C-alpha cells in the first residue's frame, strides 16, 4: 500500500470541480499538490481555499511547453511526482447533424471548432500532461499513479460525439501505458488507471439548465449527483492500493450506462 502523506500530486484543471476536490483531499491526507489551470482567477481562488503545501502553475494543457513547465515545477518545488491527475476538461455538446424536427432537413451541424476544442484539451492535453510527468517520474525514480478521468460518456452519449470520443480514449490509455511500462520493467513502480464518473456536481454539470439537470438526476438510481469529494476519495483509494493497474473504475451511483438517444 502507498501512503499519501508527503507524496506529490500534479493536478490539471485543479482550479475547479473534481481537480480542486482531489487537491483538497490530497492535502487533508498530508500530501503536497501542484495545481494547474488555464484560468488564473480559479488558481487564485483555489490557493485561498487550500491549506498546506501548494504550488500553482498557470498552464494551458494543449501547449507542450506549458505541460513541460508544469512537470518541472513539481520536481523543482517538491523533488518528486507521485500522482498525476490530468483532470482539465471541457464539454461543447451538440448533435453531429441536427435535422429540423418539422422539415427533416439538417439545419445545424457540430462545428469543427467545437469538435477540435474538446479533442485538444481532453485528449491531446492529457497526452502532453502525462507524457511530461511520466518522463520526470521515470528519470527521478518516483513511485506512484497516473490517474486519468474517463466518464460514463465513454460508452456513448448522444450530443457528445466529441466528448465521448475523448473519454473512450481515456479508458484505453491505462492499458497502453501499463503495457508500455511493463515492457520496460516500470509497471510495479508507476501504475496507470482511470476513474469514470457519472454525473458529478461540479460547475460543468451544474451549469446545465434545470430541466436537463432534473432529467439527469431522474436517471440516477441513488437519486442525486455524485459529489466531487467522492471521486477524490476513489482517486486516493486507487493510489494506495498497488494491486490496481491498467483498468477503469466507474463511480456513477448505479446509472444505466450508454445512451438511448
Ligand atoms: N462533472 C462531471 O459530471 C464529470 C463526469 C465525468 C468526467 N468528468 C471529467 O472530470 C474532469 C473535471 O471536470 P469538472 O466537472 O471538475 O469540470 P470543471 O469545469 O469544474 O473543471 C475543469 C477545469 O479545467 C480547466 N481547464 C479547461 N481547459 C483547460 C486547459 N486548456 N488547460 C488547463 N486547464 C483547463 C478549467 O478552467 C476548470 O478549472 C473533466 O475531464 C471532465 O470531463 C466530469
């Protein structure tokens, strides 16, 4: 079992939602955190809220040099990286093609920009964050966990062809990374998993209109949104338990998976 005490977590999207909750949890367990976000005011607000050893990095995860600077900051400030939580993410929902309900003709399509923006942040951004952190973890002999964030959307949600595609990628990456580390004799030192939450009560979900939110909650057997703190605790459990590697761990309150339309 690994201990969180004195370990160092690098968390992107750390200025809000699940990332911020993971940072709070890590500090509460005696760990240290480096939080990264593209929104400076979110980092300022988080710094005020967080108690303990915290470093912040203004970072756009789509930029290679920002991700390199983030990983370097963790090593320079705290000497190691033990948890990588690349949780920065966005949604830009819409139907791929939307036929008009009356005429049956397509009147709207998902914009290429909306497709690419989600791919850039949720997929390329994760690749860059993980690659840069993993390089430093290997070169500095660190032990720990790379914990990606997939989603129940990985199983296919209507209106999210961009988002669901990136989250499906998050559920295969732990297998690829674990296999690569296994080849080089590193898999016992650096594990990789993903958490796959259902609907979590963060700004991303609470920003929906009330009707959509009521509908969503009506689909969840436990009758409520998942709390960000519940996802953070799961990340902690996955970190501690060194038998867990290469897989995806759902946390959704019993939600029926997939989408009927
Ligand atoms: N909320 C949910 O229901 C839910 C469910 C499953 C998975 N997730 C995933 O969890 C992660 C966190 O989601 P959340 O609900 O906490 O969202 P959130 O919107 O509360 O937080 C996301 C953070 O990412 C930051 N960010 C956005 N683009 C960035 C960029 N280019 N570089 C750096 N930071 C950037 C934002 O500024 C924000 O602080 C996302 O990857 C999301 O897809 C969320």
